[in-house]
């Protein structure tokens, strides 16, 4: 007796996601990435990283916001693509700025600590040999 093939029931339809689902997947995936579980999340959801990349572009261009389920989302216009690119660049720059601010704060505290150590070593009486 032969077993039925993988398409014995006929072709399956492609999965489709509503704009709201796409917007919900993105923060969940970002959280999984922070926990070093991005690949596991994609396998669980049956998605691919290329989909996430495309959905980020659409989100950054503002194309997904306010779309109704079933409404076709076409390719980005050149203006939308540029807006998305600038938003991504802004987000990266803000992250670098935050990192730099934290580093400057640490350096400032380190400078204060070194000054206080230097001052306390000057205030101590020097040891002389008898």
C-alpha cells in the first residue's frame, strides 16, 4: 500500500497576514532577538527573516498603519522607501546617542573617582625613612 504524497489533498493556499498581525509580529520578534531566540521564534511561527525585513520596511514607511484586513499593500513608492530609510537611520542614531550618553556618564563618574583618589593621596603625610 503506498502512502499519499505531500500534496495528496491538492495544493495548499499560501498563508497571508493582516497588517495588524504583521505589526504584532515585529515587536514579538524583536523581543525574541534580545533573548537570543529569534530563530526559534521564526520556526515556531513558520516565518522567514526576509518577511520580517519586508514588514519592517512597510511599517517604517507607514504603509501598515490603518490598513484594513484584506486590503492589498503594494510596493513602496520611492518617497515611502526614502521615509523608511530615514526612520531606520534615525532609530540607529538615537541608539548610538543613548549609548554615548551612558558612556559619558560612566567616564564622568570615573573622573570624579580618580580626582578624589588623587586628592586623598596628596592629603596623606608622606612616609620618611628614619
